[in-house]
């Protein structure tokens, strides 16, 4: 078993060689899929120790599983997070995380520019349990701060909103959150943690849909919650009683010992094995897709008939400066563009020959979708308008194809 304890070895390398938590019986080089529900013990005393958390053995795979745990440990090695929990979808990671911090009478301060199901979770599902949604403009931090009060259990945001492509200033928001003793929770799905270090910008809890970049070619649904240990849970009206336990933050204790096992949205071992393989290549795949995305967005902006292109790395973008500060040259591998009308957008999508008509983000294949009629298709026109989802907008998730081939598909689909 290989163990790297050298702090000079980079996180990418550490991640690839992270040791298993105990030696594999056959010395398998890749983590096997432990397709097992329950684990056997030699004695009643050993069972008691494992079930009460005094020894680290697995007992039941809804609580923990060796393959899933290894996926979590690799993400930990890569990101430096204190605690990583893997779920069976991005939505499960978000729902479990918010349920760990929220309580009846609490409020969540967030933007209306959210992934559709996250919006619905906060606006409807959690609201039914007495958690008040407070939607505001998070790219105006001073205005956002006015929505925070002593019952605010979290400020929640997406690092680049979709399809609006809004980028909030994380450092400024984090300073406000620290001053007001509120945890900052960010969905960082759009730029993977190999390219963007959320903790360096003051994010306390990171949530990710690993369905996207990490799964590696849209093989499986998955989600991650990362706790960086930066929030003082003594300040939380709900979780302060759980502080002071060795090795686990109050948040991690609540999640691991209660929410994760009670809601049962655990990642399965077959998915963990796939996503372990995806994790090994995510940095290089992302680099390729992001470079193509940036070049393609710039060229599409010059095409006749394209009204506007929305990608934060293009000069003149309203969030160009903050995006550059946070994400460098490549703010994700997704852009949107507007045509003159909904009919023109439908015509363009129907004419595509190479780019696939599908939802999802960060497959190896490039995907096109008309968000207003699909992802937001069951929302009222008024709600779509309040979320700035225009019916003239098309979203492109850029994959690993040759850039010229993708551009040529745009050219032929745009011709009148
Ligand atoms: C896809 C996505 C989700 C939901 O993830 P699932 O794995 O589909 O449940 C949440 N947030 C963002 C930003 C996403 O793109």
C-alpha cells in the first residue's frame, strides 16, 4: 500500500495514489466495487464498537461502503476538504446539506438565478417545512446583506449561474457571511475543484453535481458535499450543541450520523467506481473542454444572426473582472447565446448535425438545449422572467470534439 505524506507532492498526484483505508485482500491496484450491503464481524463486542462509532469498520452500505469511502477520500486528497460525503445525485447533496443547516423559522438567503430543481427545493420543498426562501441579487452584496438576520441558516449560491452566467464576488460575500456568522454554501458544479479552489475564496461548504465533469462522459449520477471546516458552528442556533467533538465538525457530525443515513441518498459502489475513474481524468478533460469553449464562444459571437454570446471570459462581459479573479481564463465549459426569437432558436437546434440535442452538462459530447422550453418549461412566463431565462437563449455545453468541427456545425445551423 502506497502512502504519500510529502506535502511537496501536489494534490493531483496525492489523489491518484491515495491509499485504501485498509489493505485489499487481493492487492487490487484499482479499488474494487464492494457490491455488498452488510459486513460481518467476529464478535459481539466488535459489532458494538463498529455500530457505536468506536471503531471504523463498515456495517451497512447506506451508512458507508469501502468503494464510496475511497471516492470520498480521493476527493479529500485533491481538495484538502476536512470532510467529503458522496451522494447519489447533485440534488441529493444539495438537499441533504440544506436540511442539515435549516430548521423551521430559519431562512436561506440566495439568488433567484439557480439550477431549476435547486430553485424548486428552496422555493417550495423546504418552504413547506417552514424554511423561508429569501431571493435577492447576490451580485450586489450590500443589498444582499440586508436580507441576512439572526435566523439566516445559510447564504447559498452557484459560482456561475446558468443560463444567466452571473458571477457573484465570493470574497466580498464571504466577508459579509463571516461578519454576520452565517455559513457560505456554494454549488461549484460549473468549474470543477481541480481548477477552482472554493475554500480560498471563503466558501465554507461546497456542493457539486459529480454527474457533470467528474463522472467522465455522463456515465452516472452523483453528488458531493465538501466541508472545509472554516465555519464556526458554535454560531449556529441549530448545530452549536454538536460542536467540540474530536475529528468531526458539527456539520459533518449532523450529516454523517443523522441526515445522510436517515435520508438514504447514499452513492452506490458501482457509481463510486465509475466516478473514481472519472476523477482521475477530470483535470485534463476540463482543460480541453474549457479551452475549446472559450475559442468557440468568441467565434460564435462574430456569426451573422447571433444577437449576443454570454460567457464571462469574453471582454465586455458584465462579470469579466470578478470571473477572471475567481476562475482565471476559463470560467467553465458552457456558454449561452441569443438569437432574434424563440422560433430562430428552435430552428437552429433542429438543424444541428454534430452537436447533440440533450440536457446535461459536461458530457464528452457537446450538447445544445433551449432552457426556457425544457429545464424551465413548466415554470410560468412570469417566473421565467423573474429568473432572467429568455426564450431567445440557447445553452451549449462544450465537450471534447475538435473545435473546427463544432464551429462548422454552428455555421451550417445558422444559415438562413
Ligand atoms: C446538474 C446540476 C445540479 C443537479 O445535479 P444532479 O446530479 O442532476 O442531481 C445542481 N446544480 C447544478 C449547477 C447543476 O448543473
